[in-house]
């Protein structure tokens, strides 16, 4: 199985929101992307941060932003995050009638486009859309809250996606999100994921940068079968 070197994306959902810039700097030099969870209290029950916070943070770090929109009507809001300088903007398949059109719009705005698949959504209907996307985020929990237990059965979707991506020679990152930690990342990597979001496992650690490096090491070894 050919898989590019793993990306680790700490989720600031698990950071101390009163010291966000500091928390972001704590993973600079170790993290590949910074995962930013935007929740609207409609698509998911939880409410987090929005565009003004992303705009302010953008000026505080060089890290590429991996914005995960858990919101209704992403067509209305997603391009604003691309304009704010997000590297990748991911929206949920369940919230969007025309994912390909929105992906085009995000790419035209200079961002990469990501499609997210929540716990109860099958992957098969979306496989043919993947050439329009740069990242595919497969939830390994139900979207909405950090600190939940990883659901190993959802890795079947990762395996399906990886087979499809490799067979079609697609340039697409397969990202997993939810419950990723030292005891779960290897199985996710072995299933074919090559980008790993980790909130609690990074910001719950005494040394967040060290936690990122450790996770990457585990993912690398699992992906190469070493
Ligand atoms: C939850 C978010 C996740 C969350 C993961 O819906 O999408 O990014 O921060 O948190 P952990 O790593 O604690 O499961
Ligand atoms: Zn997320």
C-alpha cells in the first residue's frame, strides 16, 4: 500500500481557549497542520469558534490551518475561511447538496478542499467525487465533541477509501478525526489514513510538541509495516 508521509494535525478544540496563540505556538515546529474545529450549534449540538478567531490566529502562526467545518449551509461560510488564509477547508457531506461545486469554489479561492464523512454516513456514494477534493476526513467518532472514544469499526471506511484512492492514483489525503492517540493511531495508519487529527492526545499531554512527534513516529512505523 503506497501512502505518503503522515501529517499530524493537533486540534485546538482541546487547547486552553484563553491562551490560544500560546497553545498554537506550543506545537509549531512539530505539527504539520493546525486543525480548527468550527461548530455552529446546528449541524452539531456544540458551539466553538468562527471566522474572527481564525482570522486573528492566522496572524499568530505560520502553521497551515486545516479548518473542519461542522456547520449547516457550508456553501455560505466555507469560502470565507479560504479567504482568511486557511490551507484546507473541509465541510461535511451531510450538510451540502453540491459538494463538487463547493470544492471548486474553495480551490478557486486558493484553498484545498476537504470532504468530511460523519460516523453514520457511508463512504461509497462519495467515492466518485474524490477527484474534486484534496482531503477526505473520515470521522472515527460522531462529530461534535472532543475526548470521545475511537470507534475502530469506522476504519472500514478508511480501507475502502484507500483502495479507491490508490487504484485511481488520486492525490488525496485520507484524514481521520476522533479519539486518535498513541493506542489508536497505528490501526488507523495501517488502514490507510495518512493525516491524523489529535486533540486530547496532544493538548492533554505535558509536552504537546513531543506528543505530536510520538504520534507521527507511530503512524510512520505502522504505515510502512516496520
Ligand atoms: C470533534 C472534532 C475533533 C476533536 C477531536 O468533532 O472534529 O477534531 O477535536 O478530539 P479528540 O482528538 O480529543 O478526539
Ligand atoms: Zn475535527
